[in-house]
């Protein structure tokens, strides 16, 4: 893979690959793991000993996504992204998880440019590197990307935290940021199962990110059926509800054998504007 997009997370210098070691001009070194990913998250920038999703959470998400329940989301991603990459360009998935969505996109646009996935969870990046050997997978923080400025045509954020200032930095002029988030009626079936009462959320509005222009917002909605208890548990572990659930809610989820639900997903496409146009 081409290392031209990468920069040292300690000094910002260019990285070159020597054997299985990335090295900068100041001799900061980062070894490629056996699976092919590289850890570019300095120890002093970790918020915990093992930041991000745990191995069990990543494994559950991989199993769920590989069963195709969320394939419509991947298809919508491809439909939205391919026209943006018609002239070529590199793609970054910030908060890539175990690599499902970026890999689905790369499979449909293999000759566009470099594909890079970044996640703060080393376990997630390890799974991603096993899934797809044709992309760069980096353990790093989206808030401080070890990537060169102006290097990407498209940045995607799939159900991940946004870092718009950093995304703008790594995007080329006129580049695109695609933000994919849950709608306010996302997974009402799961919520009804685990919560005794549901609180109606206020209508969601698209964030106004300085340096970006919102081009369009689309809603994808589809139903799906989970035929066994294990998939319900996998879905739950993928959501923020995993951390909020009460003991009673966990018991109801544990007892459930099937689940019919509806996904509601928002696709917001932004374009980077010139410095003079920043609001």
C-alpha cells in the first residue's frame, strides 16, 4: 500500500515503509501487526487502557453485519458515494469499526484511489484488517488523524462521532463529508423491548459545520426480522442502549427469541467550501 497519505502521529513527518516498519525522519517507528494494520495512537492520547469497542462488541457487530441485516445501508452508501468519486480520489472511513461499510464501498470502486479506515479500537481495526487486505487500517483517533492535509476526496462517518474540523483538514478542496446517523425512529422495536416507556425525541436537524455546505439530507428506512435470540443480543451490543439498559431491560432482551424492527438512517452529504466561504 502507498504510505504517502500517512504522517507520524508524534511529529507530523512523512512515514515510509521499511520492511514491516513505518518510520519518519525523526526515527519514530511503528510496526505493522501480523494482520496488516498499524497502531498510530500514541499512549499519551489514550483515554483508557483499551479505548473504543471491546473485542466482544466488535465480534458481535461483525456477525450481525455479515448476516446482511444492514445491507441496505451499505447499498445506500455505495449509491451516494460512487458519483462523488467519479474522477478518482482517496476515501477515509473515520470510526470504521470492523470495516464492513468501507469494504462494501471499496468492492464497488476498487480503482478509485486509496481506502483508509481509522478507529480508536485496536480490536475493531484488527478485525477490519482480516476482512480486507486491500485497505489501510489504522488504530488512531478521529480527532487527531495521522493523515496528511488535503489528501481525501471523501470522508465517511458511519454511526461514529464527528470531528468536522479534522475532517475538513484532510479533505481536498471541494471534497465531501458523508455523515450517516440514526434517525429518531431508528430501532423502535428494540427500544420497546428494553425500555418500559419510550420518550418521544424532538425532530433532528442537520448540524451546521463551519467550513462545510450541506448539499442534501436523505432518510433510508427499511424493516428487518431477527429470527433468533443471538442476533437480538448482537444488535443490542452495537447500539448505545447497551450502556444504558437497566437490569429489567436486559432481562427482557435475554428472554426475547425473535424481533421485528425498522431501521431509520439519515444520510447527510456535506461539501468542503473554500476558506473565503466559511461561515
